[in-house]
């Protein structure tokens, strides 16, 4: 079965709609589906709730969708490095469900595994636990967290065969497998496409059963984040 689409725009057609819950893979700028984000911007769908570790940077990655006001809510664990994100949130223009990073990963993993909820100690006694069920196990208090099952998952992988079997590259794997497994529809952007059967079974990181559509983007921009250090006078 050939799941390859000619363009990111074609892959999103008939799938993305206003008001959907989307999961977008990536960590910072590492392993983000650049072409799919651009196509989502071009689709002009709006009112989106987006699950992602963070929201890119100003003018790149999910930051592009913040600029066009297509995102109404972020479910994230990190909100730095994006001034427009900060501005919209502080102005009350953007909703934020702030989620500890490990909890966010487990919410997606549980969604993909068909587990509706789970208990964790993370967040107990903080604002994270407010309004949520607390339960005691072996003398310790845990908070119940609901799984996430997005309508659509937009994912980045390194290699795919035409049946959707995926390989990720190093740390660019990050949230991508969990997002792919959780999404009701999973669209994957890859740098390399091979024929079905070319990937060794033991080298496949995510089986094609989770993947519905594939987009070939052989030359992503792949921006990297750099630490900037200001030297103190006299130091």
C-alpha cells in the first residue's frame, strides 16, 4: 500500500479542519515537521488546540501558526524562546494547559495505547493538580491525568518506506513516535523514502500501521537553537 502524497498540502487535504486537537512532534526545533506546519498555515484552518512540547520560535515552526492566530490553545511543557507566545498568553489571547514534560509524553503514550488515564506523583501539591482526582497508593498521593488522543498527528521521521514504516534519527525521535501512535490520523514528513521491504524489520522504530499519509521533504531547513552568552564587563 503506497501512502506517499505528492505534497504536504495534498496530505492535509480533507483531514485538517477548524477546531481540531492536533499533536505536533518535535522538541524545540529538533525533529519538527517543517513542511507540514507550513502547509497547515496555508490551509488557514483556525481555532486549533495543539499538543507540542513547545511552540517553536518566533516566525518558525509552530511560531508561524501563532503569528497567524490559527492556534487558540497550546498543551505544552515549555513556553520559552517565543515572544509572540508570551505576548498572546499574557494578553489573554492564547489558552495554555501547562503540563510537566514527562506527563505530557505519558499522556500521548497512554492515548496511543488505549489507556484513558493514569496516576502520577508529578504535580501533586502544585497548580498542576488543581481540579484533578487525587488518590493514595502505598501511603503516597498521586494525581490522575487523562490521556490525549488528537484528531491529527503531524510527525517528522528520517526514513519511511511506502507502507509507512519509519526510522527516526537520533534525538530527532523525541516526541514523534508518541504523537504518531496517539493520533487518530497520522501524517508523517520524511527526508528519505524507500520501497516497501527495503528496511530491515529490526531497524524499524515505528510500524506503518500507525501511519496514514507520508510526505517527502528531502531538504528541510533544520534550524538549530544556540545558546547566547553575554559577557559581563570586567569578567
